């Protein structure tokens, strides 16, 4: 499966994860799943868990506060106030 890059940024740190196959995040409209080639998309996101599935099948969970998400050209960017692994 093709992969993309996930970048989560807060005022004090940036977390970049390459080789992501799938990301699930809670938007204001409900949970969304993002795969490679997702259409351009932007939304507010709610505080909670961002679940990433990496190319080797490993899963990573990152806790974030409220923020925004932008998906474009196989780059997923989440801007938030806090990040916790």
C-alpha cells in the first residue's frame, strides 16, 4: 500500500511520521479515516486520539487537543495546542 507523511504541530513541538498508511482522527463531524490519495480536505478536529497505522502494520496513538487538519498532496497536517505520545 502507498504511504504518506503525517505532521502534527503545536507551538512547542512538531512530530513528523513518514510511511503512514492510515490515520483516524475525530473531526467535528465524527471520525474520519485518511488513506493515501485522499481528496484535499480541511476540518476542525476535537481533542482525543490520533491513531496511525504505519507501513509495517505498527500502530501509534498520539493524543492532541482541539485543532485543525489539512489533507493535500499526500501530506496530512494537524495543528493543535498540545501533543502527547
